[in-house]
C-alpha cells in the first residue's frame, strides 16, 4: 500500500510564512523550512521545526515567477544532512492560482534532485504553495524528480486548519444535520480526520461514541485494560457478557463503532501508551484526546503531541464523596494543548513528583510502598467514584471544544479557552487563556521520529 504524505506545522510558523510570502507588492516570495518527520505504517508526515525566509533582495521576483541563488540555502541543507531532517520549499501565488504552474514544475525538477543529493537520496522533501488567506497545497518531490500530491496540510494553533487537495465527497444523509450547523466543509473535514483516543473507559468511551456519530473517518483506540463489572456503570456498549469474558475495552469500542455502519474505521490497540506500537499509531493521527486519570500517562501524551505537532484535548473528572452519602465535589476540566505552548505540567495539573511516583508504583510496587512509608514520595491517588452523567458532560465539552477550533463559532477568540473548568455542584464554568510556553516540553516541538522514541529509553525499538 502506498503511504500518504502530509505536512504539519504550528500556527506560529504559518504566520511567519504569511508575513514573508505576502509583503503586499503582489509578487511571489519564497521560504524554506527544516522538518522532523513521522514515518508510520500508512502515512509519512513532515513536521515543520524552523522557517528560513529567503530575502527579497537576493531574489528576482514577479507576480508569477521567482528565482534565487541556491547557495543561500546550503547552511540549511548542511543542518538537514547532519540531523537527518527534511526540507520544504514554500512559495506564494499572490494572484490566487490554486495549482502548480509549469514554471513551478521546472523549478522543482531542477531544485529537489540537488537537495536530495545534498541531504541523502531517498529522503522525502516537499514543495508547498501558499495562497492569499493562508490555504496551502503541495507535493513531495523525489530525487528522480517524481511528484506525489500531499494528502493534507495541517496547522495546529488556537484554531485548527486542515487543507486537502480536493473538495471531498457528498455529505452522507446521517450527517446532513451536522452540516446544517457547521457547514458542509467542516462536516467533510470530519469525514477525513484520523483521531486518537487514549483511554477508552469513563470519558474516553463517550468521546469515542460522539466522534463516531459525528462521522470521523478513523478512530485509533489505545487502552490496555479489560472490561470489569465495576466499569459497566459508565462504558456505552459494554455488557455483563463482555465483563465475564474480560474483553478489552478497545475491542468493545471498536465493535460499537462498526455496528453503527456509518463508515468510521476503528483500530483497536490493547496496549499501554508507553509502548512503541501505541506511540507510532497516535503519531499518525491528526488530533488526539487523552482520557486518562494518571499523571504519568498524561505527561507522556503531552510529550508525544509536542514531538509530533498534534493538537491534544485532555479530559479530567473529579468526584469526591464524603463517605456518608454526600458529595464534596463534582467537577471536570478540558485542557486544549498545542505544541510549543503551555503544558499540563506548566499549568500545574500535576508535578514531576507525581509522574515519578506513578512510574515507581508501576515498575516496583514494593519500592513504592517503602518510599511512601518513608515519606519520600506522595501517594498515587486511588480510584474515585465514577458517574456516567458527569463523564458525558465533560466528554461533550471536549468534543465541542474540538469542533470550535475546526469551525470557530464563539464570540471570543479560541485563545481564551485553553482550559475550561466546570463545577457541576456549583453550576459554574471558568475559562483560562493560553499561558507561557512550557520550558520542559516546548523545545521538542516538531522533532518527530528520534531514537529512542520521544527520547525515552523505555521506548527503544
């Protein structure tokens, strides 16, 4: 099977490109990007790490033509060769011509064999056209000058943009009422998205249910746990028979999705996120939802999303009972995290001590108990009450948050909604804006595939 090829970048790099490529004089401009990569079983994605504009002063520029001296990009090619990175050429079509021109074809067939010879034959490099307004389309260019159309170009920021080379298929009847609210374009985007859901129990199972009914193209489900009787109060589609057979939660979810018959494909991965197979499967996605309780898993997913430039929606629910039939607290939070921005760690959701304690409990329970007795670590929180109605409310908040970023519909900009907190008990909701970049994670933005994966020895392949 031929792999798809795609490009992904942050909104910061997209804005940098627009500022340089459209200076207002109606003439073409050019920039290059150095990229990490994600190479999975079905998709190879170039991940923009750094944008290098080519100065106007060294170019010959016209409304439909541009040339520049290739020696200007040699330092960039040296860096790509040294670190096994990839190259993208971006140039503008200020007149809005939404195709590669014959001049573009000649330029790419001349330039990219030179780039491949410098950085390494067989590497995937790309040429991308940027149109007024920011829309992009592109192609990979092989060392033999062969062209292959990009399946998508994505920008991750406060808003989420996905651009495809064609208009998509007709909206199916079951999605017509979605299109009445969000428009045919957004509905067709949903029909192309591959979305990962890590954690398929309380909130995760309901996120899966909603995404399937919204007509998402492909759901990648990651959870190592099996269904138990105690789960039956909160997992749609789970049954006593599934609990008695100890079926994997991801298999129950996959069966539910396929039974709908709405065309959504499901991949069930009964693995912990901290395994290479799960990391690579999520890295191929366009969006990821994290529906886990623990600090260690959430920190790992935040790291993965940063390496691979994924928009990450994190769900957290807290229900505290007083043990006497009363309720102390019922609340939930949805965090939206974008690569290069703040993180769950920098937002204070947990500490590195919490992450270390969970890791120790899993790897060496006896050592964990000893350090807990000696007060060297804080104890990992045990199971809390779980109620499906609260899980549904928080899951709906998260899915609607995703929709608001694909199809912005709020009066305020999406930057004001980096975190949304709901107190069910007090009937109050609070929103928080994006904070400063995380000093620990932001430097890994767009690194993609490294060895070992995510720079973690436990993920060595």
